[in-house]
C-alpha cells in the first residue's frame, strides 16, 4: 500500500516519469509480441541463433591509482591488424609511443595493403624502442590476422587495439593493471569513445559509458586485453566469419568459458567514427553482415525490422490520410494545416517513440532511419551466407552429432552420460549440437566451462521454435550425422523424423527404466515405439533394459554401459587437497550423486554414520536440507564440478552407493562406480545386477551386511591390475568408439 502511494505521489510530482514508464512498458509488450510474430513467420530460421548474451562475474576497476612500485613480472604484447591504413597510421603510432607504459612487444598483421601502409610500418618498426614485428598475410580476414599476431606473441599478456584509434596515454597501463592486481583475472575489457568529425547522431556505433552493464558487456577488440591462455581456451578468434563480428563472438566465447573478467571504464581509446551519413550507413551495414552470419543479436534485428515496417505503415497512413483530404476538401489552408499536423505527428512518433530516444534534428532522424534500413539489410545479407559460413566453421570435423538430452550439458556438475559422450566426441574430432529438453533445476550455478569451438548448446524449445536446425541442413548431408536420443519425449519425435528424412542416423539410447517414477510425468510407450521405429540403432546402458527393448520391439539392442573419463579420473596424478574436507584425523567415506528419488536410502546413510562415529561421511550433491537432524559426522559438501571430484574421491577410504533395491536401481548402471574404482577406491553397494562382475565393488545382501562391509573392505587388498585393465576397456574413449562402430560413421 505504501509503495503504491509513493508511486502515485511521484507521478503527481513528475508526470513525465509516468509517461516514460508507460512508454517503456508499452515498448516491452510490443517487443514480446514482435518476437512471437516473427517466430511464426520466420520459416527459414533467419532470426535463429545459438549465441546469447551471458551474465558473468566481472570486477570493475574505477579511478585506478597505479602504484609507483608494481611488480610487472609478466610482459605485454600489443597487437593490431591493418589494411590500407595510411590515413590513420601515423597518429596511431604516435599514441602508442606516448603510452605511460610501453608494450614489451608490438605485432601488426597486415592483410595485404597497397597504399604504402606496409612500407611505413616496416620503417616505424625499425625505430620503436621495443621489438616490433610486421607480418604480411594477404587476404587474411580480421580474425585470422588477430590469431596470427597472438600465435607469434612471445608474452602471456595480450593487449588488442585497432588502427583508426587514438590511445589514451594511460590506456595500456590501465587495461593491464588488473592482471598484476589479481592473478586469477583472464580478460580485461576497456572502453572506447567516439571521436566524431561531424554533428550527426550515430546511436548504433556503440554504447555510452552510462548504459554499459559490466557483467554482460561484450567489448570491442579495439580496447581489450587477455591472457594468451584464455585465447587458447576458446580456440582464438572465429576465422570462419567473412570479415566482421569476430570480436563479438570471441567475447561471447570468453564469457561461455567462464573466464574471470575485469572492466576498466577509464582504459579508453578514441575511435574515429565515420563523418558522413553515408559512411555511418556503410559501417552499420558491414557490422550487421557479421551478425547475420553468426546469428548473434537476432532479437535486436527483429525489432529493427519491426521499426522499418512500422515506419512504412505510418508513412502509408499519412499518405492515405492526406490523399483523402486533398480529394475530399477544396479549402487550401485546411489541407495545408492537416498536412503539416500529420507530418509533425509522424515526426514526433518516429523521433520519440519508435527509436525510444529524443531525436530533435531532421538530419539525425534521417540518419537513424537509414541506419535501421542498413542494419536490417546487412543482417539479412549475412543470414543468406550463414549456411556457407557454417560449412567453413565445420569444414575439418569428422562428422556431426545431435544429442537430444534431458538436462543441460552443465547439469549435475557436467557429469551426465550425455555430457560425457559429447565431450568425448569433441575430443575425437566430431561436432556436437547438444539440445536439452528440461531446464537446470540445481540450486547453485557452478559456472562450468561449456565452450568448445565445435560445440553448440541450446534448449530444445528455442532450437525448435526458431527453426535453428535449418542452419545445419547442408552439413547434415555433407558430413554425415548421427542423432543420439536419450529421452523418449514427445517433443523430440517430429525432429527425429525430420533428421531421418535428411539422411541422419538415429540412435535411441535407453538409459533408465522410464516405466517407473523416473518417467511418470511424461513417458509414453506409444511415443517410445514411434522413436524406436524411426531409429537405425538401439542401445541400452544395462542388460535388463536391453532385454526389455528386444522383447517389446523385436529389435536387436546393443549394450553400451556407462564409463569413466580417464583424462579426469587418474589415480596416478597428484590432486590438490580440497579446503572443505572434514578433519584429517578420521577415516572417510564418500557418496557422489543425486540426493533425490525414492531409491536413495537416507536411513542407511544415517545408520552408517551412527555405526562409525569416528568416520566422516562426505556427501557431494545438490543438498537442500533433505536430511534433517543428521549425525554430526555426515558432511554435506554441496554440488561440485566434474573436474573437482577426483581430489575428493582420492581423500576417501571407501566409496558408497547407498541405494535401496528397487526396479529403478536394478536397471541402473551407476556412472559414479566407474569413477570410484578408476581412482583405486573400494566400493560398497547394494546387491544389484548391473554391478555384478565389476572389480573392487562389494555387494551387500541387506542393510546389516552393507554397514559391516563399509569397514571390512578396508582390510581387503584391491586388485589394482584388474581395475586398470577394466578401466582401459570401460572409459568414454572406448565407449564412443563402440558407438561409432554401431553407427558406421
């Protein structure tokens, strides 16, 4: 009530505030409607995209005060690319030499200039007070030029800028300061301001300082610094784009890789923007083509198209109105006044509502309308090239895999079966499009690196609604494609049929007993039957699942159990001891996995803890208070990323699978068992069929037997040679090879 009264009082004091809120709410509603309408009419997937603006933790460095004595143990390489830059080169070099902190190395890659740029660069290189390397690579695009410069850099810290810019004297010192202040920072975004030579408004050339949100800011590479290791992590700049948009995609990939960012708003370069209206339009056109090729910012371009269509409609209405008045009335002054009023209303509508900004000058309005036209035209031109661009992007892959999964690739710490298969396929040279049907329900975000240059991840709903699958149509035909279906969901069925029509091989992977509480909300045997009918290969994780499928559908089913990532789980590696481990004075047991479901035996876990009060029971998973009043020696350590698990397992004396024996568990091949034994740890589990004949696993007949085995197994020698032989045959590298043999890809 008080809040509403406060709002009413604010409106009375400031009516403009109310009008602005109404306008903003109206625009938000219009945008939502526009996106829905465009999805319905965009039959070619022109406005589809797998690139989205990501939120990332970013440390802001404002008003930096550089200490006089700072330990600069890491040296800096400054990079830039050039092509016919003779008009800008002298001023750029002067600003580099005027830096309060000079680079330790300068590398410039020229794309084949013919205006004297190369000769001038070589002349300057001989005079600089630091090593300067000029590399000439004719026909190299901007991304190729940047990558070539970084490959040749001899230093770990890379600062990037462009010709056509003038560097603030303290730019290099400020943009590299966070690296020396915090060793964990991998990327530093600077800022740029536009040095306009004219008076035209050019709102599409970049953000203003007051509109930047550091956590989502995607900096231009004209003012950017990063560690070479971060560049390697994301595979460098995307050379598959024709010309522009490379720095946007590079910045998105750095966000996806969960690099640690900093933002230094005072690390400024001044960029010479186009002076003329035509130059402004050409720049917007060029940038938009790059976004059209990648698909980034498709929502913004949809709204730009809406603006253009609205403009045409408004002009048409004014034209019809004035034509009607001219035909219907003979009074000149009446006609003249109506015409002037209608044009004024049109101007106010365009200047204040359509662009959501106050544009007063006619020149500025014409400039922005033209820029919107060029923006849409450029994006559509780029979108026409998208399939050929995708071919360039994936030209070196062995094949293309669709994984139709239930959960996102970073769910459960990134350790799900589908995620493990995806990463191994990527390691073996395949591209993967990973589609999740369900959102992530975990209580915390582990900020797991999900970037790989040949990996695309999307929610299946977005993928289907935006018709993003059309982007890959030619790749499916040329490269060969396999669709791995993990969940027999109704929403997958139509797309499976589409993929099959395009020549893809369909593999149905039965990973669980869905005729249980696991699939009670969505499973349909009829849907599964249709998916099986459309499948070329059937596989199952466990023998009873395979037998059920064979009897039900009269088809051969290959057994493909779970496995372990031997690159991560290596018992011969030294792992850093986690800082949240319980007291080292006690012996330890560990369970890693889901903490929900009617198969998890909380009573057994509590009984184990009570029986061995001198043992720390470590539980790793998404704990949300499921176990009230638990014994003090049960330690809930929370959800952990997959790569962190070996250190915890190595610290344990015995590993647990505290499950009840149910139809679900009798048909489950516990993935974590493979990871436990790979780390040379004994495992105690209930007597379930899938765990028979696995070395170092002791199966308990009942609860009493389980509790006693927890201590007894410590007295039994582990069959290390047998375990190592088992892991050689049961790692994800071998599983993917088996899968490829089944599909003959």
